[in-house]
């Protein structure tokens, strides 16, 4: 009986952690009940936190309106200080 309570308790913990990380708390709770709270917790940790998945450029910096603009020719995002679009090679006027 105690093992069942521990199993469900750890499954609830996995569900709360999943909900905190913007994932389906009930789905992860259910998965933890089915397979194992330990395995579900490991899978959840491998998947990581998805709450901060904002777009980033090739250097790893966040893409924001303060740092990037749309190219007038191809409409791709380029840095504000770029002189040439890296996608279509159109000449740009750097914006500071």
C-alpha cells in the first residue's frame, strides 16, 4: 500500500513539474502512473523546459524588434545593423 502511495505521489510531482515547464501536467502524471515516475521524470528532464523557446539567431541571441528587422525585398529577419541581407543579398540601410 505504501509503495502505491509513493508511486502516485511521485507521479503527482512529475505532473506538477511538467505543468511548471508549460507541458501537459495531467498527461505527464498519467504517463508516470503507467510506466514509472522515475522514467517519466527522466524523460521530462531530457525534454527540458519549453517555456522559454523564443526565436534566436545563429549566434544564440534572442530575436526581438529591438535587434532585428524584416528585409524589404525578401521579408526575412536580419539584424538592424546589417548592410546586406544574408538571405537575398539586398543592400540595406543600417538602423541604429
